[in-house]
């Protein structure tokens, strides 16, 4: 039960951290609309890029979690 609770907390943390990563992903591309007002196609494209950035942020958070787990499990040894 403790493992399930820990994983749920990590999923929540990954979801929270994916929002800023998605925003940074969109701003890094520096895409600008052709006119002052976005067309429907550009709005959909912008939302798709935001979702792609969110997915990338979620995956990267979990990759970092696995790396930290591996380091703590195999390199840092407890002397207990």
C-alpha cells in the first residue's frame, strides 16, 4: 500500500511539473501567428504543441525519478 501511495504522489508531481515544461517548450519554439488574431488552425496547432510539451515534461519527470532511484539504490549504500 505504501508503494502505491508513493507512485500516486509521483504521478501528481509529474503532472504538476509538466505544465511549466509545456509552457517553456512552447516559448522556446517562438512561433508567431501570421496575423494579429490566431486562426482556428493556429489555435489547434498551439494546443497540440502545449500537449506535446506536457507529455515530454511528464516523461522527463519520470525518467529523473528512475535515475534518482537507481543512484540511491546502487551507488549510495545504507550502513544500517
